[in-house]
C-alpha cells in the first residue's frame, strides 16, 4: 500500500482521524463560533478554511498549487483582520529610501513628492499586500509555535494482505524553526513571493524535493515548509475563531441544530 507523498512532507495528513465523538465536538465548536461572528468575518474565515481543505486535497499531486492555496488562506485572514499598510513608515523599505534621498540632497518638498509617488505605485501596492500578510502572521504566531514537536503516525501493514493494521504515534523536535520575529516575518514574505511567482508567471519554486530537504539544510533566506505553512494557517484560523461565541444559539437560528 503506497503512502501519499503529501503525507510524508506533512506527516499529520496521513494519520488516522481522532475518535468520532472528538471530531464531532470540534466541528460543533467551530460551527458555533463561526456562525456567531459578523457576516464578513464569517465569510473570510470560511474562505480560509476552504482553501486549507483544497490545499490538502491538492498536495499529493501539485505542491506549488497547494502552497499557493495555503498562502491565499493566510492572505484572506490578513486582509480582513490584520493591520493595513497605510503610511510611509509602515513600509520596511522606507528607511532605505529616506537615506537615499538624503544622500542625493533632495529638499523636503521633492522628497515628499517621491514618497507620495512611491506609495501610489502599483509595484508598491503589491509590496503593501506582502508586508500586511507577513506582519499579520508574525504578530499572531508566537515564537514557541515553531519549536512545537512534530507528530507523526507510523502505519503498520499486514505483509500478506498489505492492509493497514494500525500503527503508533511518535514525536520529534523540529529541525527547521525560527528564533526571532524578524525571521518569521521575512519567511512569510518569501512565501508570499513564491506564491506570486507561481500565480503570475508559472514559476514553481517549491517541490517535493526542495520541501523534503529544507529542514535538514535550511537556506540562507528564511522560508517555510509546507507543513509549517499549513499549521500556520490552522493556527491563525483558530485565533480568529476564538473571537466567536461557543454558544449553540447561532446554529439553532440557522436550523443546523
């Protein structure tokens, strides 16, 4: 019996589901919380959940597509719940441009005109989205999240029938993690760039091979594995869901319960 490749680069995906009572309890908690929120908040969270679902289905056949959907899920949350990039000082490149304009001795009026032009530039509007995306993730995911043990389920198979006959859980410390918020922010900006290069130019910068070897040999530039990106989306969805009410009233009004 073959083990899906998607389950190997994100081991929890090929693990057995928890007992039904536990699944049902979690589902009802999510459903009650999401239906207690405002319409736009509910739509955003549901969109993020749907993109997570689609990404897990796509992962065994298309890593780049799954990666892009996961980034899209986080971007949806960031655009709805994150702080917007609205002023010059919000941009990480502002200090570098200020230094450049001082170096060429621009007066205040000319410097202000250039800042205004840059803020309206289409390319910078893309950077605004990337920075809002990265800032939202870095602000809402604690550093301890990256050191949480990785849970893996090792299936056991009958040698004759090749049918699964159970297995066992194991935990190990992650080998690829971040130690500062700046590393996290840069890693998410890089992930956004990977998604954009795929969506807009068809470039596939992530693959099963690159993702598998990333934890053992991290590159100089911080980046995210598929598993880290998916778990990040789950974490952020739960943060926004926690703002909802666990009361069943919302479900009763919809007729679900």
